[in-house]
C-alpha cells in the first residue's frame, strides 16, 4: 500500500528520500515566508538545485511557489491590499512575455551561473530599502521582478522592497506579498507550458 502510494506521488527518477526531503524543506520554507513575509522561495530554490536538473528547476519551482503562496493568500485574503493587484499583474504579464523567449534560448551553463549568482547575491547583498509609491506604479516592480523570475525563480524579496510598513500593516504585507507572488509564478508556469515544457510528467 505504502509502496503504491509512493510510486504514484514520487517521480520515477527521484528516490523516496529525496522526495521526502523536498517536502520537508517546502514546509520549512513556507513557514519561514509565513513568519517573515519572504525568504522561503530562495531557500526552496537552493534546495531544489541540489536535487533537480536545471532544465526542470524553474518550472517546477514555479509550481511549488504557486501552491505555497496561494495557500497563504487564501488564508489571509482579507488582508490583501487589492489596489496593488491589477497594476502588478499588468507589469508581470509584460515581464514574463519579455523574459520567456530569452529564458528558452539560454544555454544550460549560463542558467546555472545565473542561478548560483542569484542565490549568493540574495543571501549576501544589503537588504533593499522599502520605497513608497502610488499603487499604479506597481506596474514597474511587476515587470522587473517577473522578467527576472524567468531566469532565477525566487524574486519575492525584490517585490517586498516596494511593500512598505506605512500604510500597510505587517499582516497586510505578508498577505499582499503572497497574492502578488501567486500571480507572478502562475504567469511564469503558464509561459513555460506555452514554451513546450511538459508540466504534468
């Protein structure tokens, strides 16, 4: 019974131990983001680079991030700053559309260098200072972060730099971040599917 369940849930080229490790790391990463508002995406990306080939890393990471962020956004839906959603979504559509063809043509070696450099930069770079702007201005962070997510995956901390504590509360920042990242990763997954990536297998 257990073996049949594992065979159904675990991809054939992944060991049960690796699958369980990824599930545990996903739980910790989601808890980290739930507590702090961000950070889990980079943790998950770093873990997945150890177990998945580069060709599937970003699309699969996108699916994982949709699930993680969507759950948090639904639970905290009353706290989401809704005026930011449409401008960010418009910008994200532009960024994903611009980045998708470049990501598809990028050599594997360049993708690995970008991913490694991004993880190191996100850990060691100075924290970005929040920048308060009108809601309509969220087209720009949506476009920039969504373009970047096509190459490096976890760009939540870039978006978080524009969600400032005044006038948003801490709960609103966590909820809004979750909603925005759900949209961004959903667009990314759709773009990879349009490029021919077989998501279901």
